[in-house]
C-alpha cells in the first residue's frame, strides 16, 4: 500500500493537496526538511497556506523535485569507477 493509500484509507478520493506529514511520507523526506524547502530563497517549494494549514499540491511537488534530477553521463560514471578501482588497488 503506497503512502497516499495509507493516508486516505477512509476516503475513496486520492487527495491532490497534501499536508506536510502526508507529503513527507509520499516523498520519503522529513517534515522539517520540507518546511525548510518552503522558504528556500533560490528554489522554494510551491505551497498554499489556508488559515494555518500548509498544503502542497502533489503535482506541484513532483514538478518541483523533478528539477533536481541528475543523470550521470558515461564519462562521469567512468571517472567514479576509475576512482574506486584506484583506491582498491592501493
């Protein structure tokens, strides 16, 4: 059962807006780390403040975190492997 299913056990509707606790489960990040991202000066996590409640739209989070995707190139991987092999041969 995925985190969203767990958090909405009694609700047949999957939420589009997640509170920080549910988002933490969904993203495998701590609520503290997420709260820090809300006020990040260079790349803030989009969110809504309704009364005192903080909500993050799941689609917004997925788009936001996708910007951090890092694909290693073949050259980078070769450098990593070479470095590990060099350390093992010492």
